[in-house]
């Protein structure tokens, strides 16, 4: 029976099996064990703690057994910068390097640009890359990855203090150089400081960006680097600012002027009242998703501005309802009047997903949920996570009971809930 099945057929069967069955399959025979390894396309390696080169030989031997990998993740702790560079070169010399489409290389030490320059030609087919840190902060090596679409970098604090001596003018200024555009469409940068240099090279070549995420950043680069940042915003479809309080206003104002096709905005802990209002006034009508978490300065007038733009005829070109998802988290200054005013507009009526996470307005405004569910005709999903205080006060308890009783007794409300896909049932109030 074993001999009747060709290698290609067995490998195809192995690819369809759940991962939990791999140990049993590997014990059937030597042939099955070899074919199983050859059929594995995704692998995650968590290497033991090592501060010397003793891990390199086992890593090379292990990777040689998986020649058909398309996705690889390597995690290692307590590795020095020299060992981290050597591990990257080992991965680049593995049999599957040329066909890797996704690489997550996550040692806890910074990788040098020199090692990346040496390794990148081997990763010709790479489309997604995750790195922990660079030292120094230089991106010239990305030019050796012609198919790279997604790049994620966590710039640790340890890698921030670098010696800029010997850097090329291309890293710092790029004056007088013919600029080529990278194929990058998704970019995530974490821990970028206002004094970091070398980012200008990246900003000037990101004309194809569609998704940009900044996490725990207090700047977009120092000196000449910052002036090139605005140039990569024109084609953005989605922008995320997470814990970037010191730079969020600057980015929001630039986005209001430059992001002409933006469909999704997420701001987590940041954004002043003026910056949010200007962005919503200029770009709010075209948004599909607006996600605001811990916006300390978000007021009712921001919600009114969202609806006002649509009322003035500034909807998307397709003529339909633009804003489909509104997610608010810990918005302490939003009141029921603001939400009701939004629900009465054309934009509010077209919202399909509404999240009021940890927003005590649900508790403070009896009857608000009923009004929103009736006014927002397209509402399909209502997220009230982390509103634990609903069960703490008598008013909230009565509100929950009223909603349930209305749903049970009113056939019209029951039909509306069924049409919208809302599950009707008692709410848990422990």
C-alpha cells in the first residue's frame, strides 16, 4: 500500500492533515517522515537561550530538512548582535531561502544593515518581513528585496543610541540622488524617536503605501527625514496611530491634507480636539471605518462633524453610505445627545457596526440603546464590551430588563432584531 502512493500524492495528503497529526505520521516509516518534512510550508523555531555561536550549526542542520518552506519564524533570546547577524545569514543560506514569502526574524538583539545587505539577495521572493530592531537605523538593504510588500519593524530602545559616524548621505539626506519607489504597500514602525536619523531614505521611497501603522513613536525622523514623511501619505487607504500621543496631531493634520483616498483611521491614545475635528471635517465623509480608543479630547461636536459632512454632499463617489464602522473606546466626554444626533443623520443611519467599549454613556443614558437600534437601520453589530458597570446600578439593571421585555413582547422589535442578525436573549448581569 505504501509503495502504491507516489511521493507527490503523499505530500499533498500531508498538507491537508491537521498539524496535530504530524507526530503520528512521522512514525509510520522513514519515507513518510522525509516526505512530511518536505511538505511542511510553515515553520516556527524558538531557539534555546544562547549568547554564543553554538546555536548556528543546529539551526543550519534543522533548516536543511525543510526545503520547501514558504513562511518561517525564528525567535531567540539572549543572543548578541553578532550571533543575531550570523543566524540571519544561516537562514539566508538554507535551501528554502529563495522561496520564502514570509520571514519573521525576532532575536532580542538588533540586526546590522550589513548583515541584511548580505542576506537579502537570497530572499528574492520575500513579500513580508518582520524584524525586531536595526542598528544603525538604515534601510538601504530593502532595495535588494524587489517583491517586498509588507515590512514590520520594532525599533527597541537599546538600538536607538547609535553612532552616526560613517553613514552615507543617502541614509541621512539623500540629496542629489535619483529616487526609486519601493513596492512596499504595508509598513509598521514601532519605537521611532524624533531624533532617529536614516528614516528619510524610507519615507522618500514609500509612494505605494496603502497601510501605515505607527506604534509608540514620538516622531517621524529628525531633520531632513521628517519633511519626506508627507510624501508617502497620498495613496494611503488605512492609517493607525497607536500610543503616539506626541506625534499624533502632526500626523493627523498631514493626513487631513494629503490622504485623499483614506478609508480607515485608528487612533489609540492620542489626538487633540482641534486635530481630530480638522481631520473629520476634511476626510471624515470618505471614511469607511473610524476607530478611536482613549481619545481624551473627543466630544459630541466630533460626532456632529461626521454626520454634517455627509449632509453637505461630501460622501464617497459611489453615492452610498460611506461610514460603515464606528468604534469608540473609553470616550468619557461623549454623551447620549451626541450619539442620537449622529444616528439621525444619513451617515449614522448607514452605520453597520457600532462599538461603545468601556463607554459609560450606555449607563448614563437610559433608552439610548433602543434609540440607536431603531435609528441605525443598517446596524448589524453592537459591541458593548467592558461595560461592567451596567450591572452595578439599579438604573442600568432596569434598562437591561426593559430592552429584553420589549424584545420579547413586541413582535415588530423582534422582527427588526432578526432581520439585523442580532441574537435576542437575556443579558448576563452577574
